[in-house]
């Protein structure tokens, strides 16, 4: 049997805030384009875009807090 003597390091797989921000901007632009085409899918995009901005803001605050603690 093998034993794990190494402790796991801090996870680095968190998505950076700018990825959420870019996604929200793309959803906003896509929603505008779909509204121009009179597509019902535009409502999904226009509702999803603020959620992306909210997650970007939260990730930015978390990143800022961890930088200040270090």
C-alpha cells in the first residue's frame, strides 16, 4: 500500500474574474444581436448577462481580498 505523505496544495482551478466579465460582455452583445433578429433566445442571454457580471464582481472581490491578506 502507498501512503500520501504530501499535503495537497491550495487549489488554483478558480476561474479569474475577467473570464466572467468577458462572458457577460459576450452575452450582452449576443442578446442585442438576437433582439435585432427578434429571437426569443435573446431573453435567455439578457437574463444571463447580469449573472455573469455578478459573478465577475464576486470573483474580483475574492481576488482582491486574497491579495491584501498576503
